[in-house]
C-alpha cells in the first residue's frame, strides 16, 4: 500500500527542510524523484539516487523548461509537489511592497507555475500537492504578507482541483504549522514561535519534516484517489482551540495584571 513504484515525482524546494524530507520519503517508497531548487542540490540528489535541476519557481520559463526536461527523460510527471517557499515578518504599518511581492512570487506564483507546467506532462492518475501554511487558516501578528501569500495557495488549490479533475488529476494542499527546518531556524522570531507552539499545540512541540512528508506521501499515492481539493492541516492540533497550557498561561497573565 502507498507504493510510489514507477511514479515520476518532482519536488520543488527539495534541497532542504520539508522538501528534502519529501524527496527522501518518495525515494524510499519507490518513486523516481526529481529535485528542483534554487540552491545547488546536486550532491543531495546523488545521495538519494534522484536527479536535480536548478530552478527558480518565480521564473515561469525556468520551471517550464525543467518540467519539459523531466518529461523528456522519463516520459511524464506523475506527482508534482509545489513546496518551495520564503518567509518574512513585519507589522502591516512597517510592511514594504518588496517584501509582499517577493513572498507572493515564491509562495503563490511559484505553485501556479508548477501546476501549469507539470500538468502538461501529467497522465490520468496524476497528483499535485501544494504547500500552504497554518498561517493561511488563522492569523498571527506580523505575518500579513506571508499569510496572504499562503492563503492564495489555498484558493489556487481549490480552483485547480476543479479544472484538472476531469483529466483525472488530483490537486490538494497541506498547511503545516511550525516545522523543524532551516527556514524556521533562520527566523528572527524562531525562539518565540517555538515557545508559543509548545503551549498552544496539543502535542506541545513543533512538527518534524518527516511528519509532513508522510502526509504528502499519502496524497501522492493512488490509494487516496477520491481526495482532491482538500486543505489539510498538519500542525499538531494548533487550530483545534485553546489548550489547557495556553489557558493556564492566559489566566496567570491576567492574574498578574490585577
């Protein structure tokens, strides 16, 4: 079950973090994996037995050419994981058009390019998985640009599921919470975000990349052929409500003010 044998899978943002974990899991499940990233992932691809293309997902010509190359080599693309993303924080009053534009170009336009050009080479039974964020499902202070760009992925997924469904192509979206990745570690607010999650999440910890990869593996397989247009959180229950730890922290804080 959940075998990816004989499936040709492309993963963007595959040189680190969630993308690398997905590429590893796909390889273990028998897929022929092609890694896309702006950074050089040649050595990682060789380690996994995958192939690598240096791709800028914001450049439509770049991703179109890379998808064409994959199809020329392997005959098709069965699975496309649009995972590449960037992150920046700023209060709305301090936001710049440049920050918003960059996040839109990578986080929203990138998946659109991936869908458009992978689907040209995708047979019936194909699967497209887009990476959004829990920030598309709930608000966080200073995340306006990021949340807006990731909310666009949710809407894009629903429309793509409708448009490509008649061709037998499924399109789904995952919404990870805080994940133990180099991107999180590089954030200025990494310690604060990690601390918040330990009290706000029912599992009291951040997510491991391998846990995200497991969900993507399920969505990539033919075993879930009826799942399309789904927006699936993988955030340790963060959106479920107030945890006892968070409620206690709030009560303690209020008591200190009185």
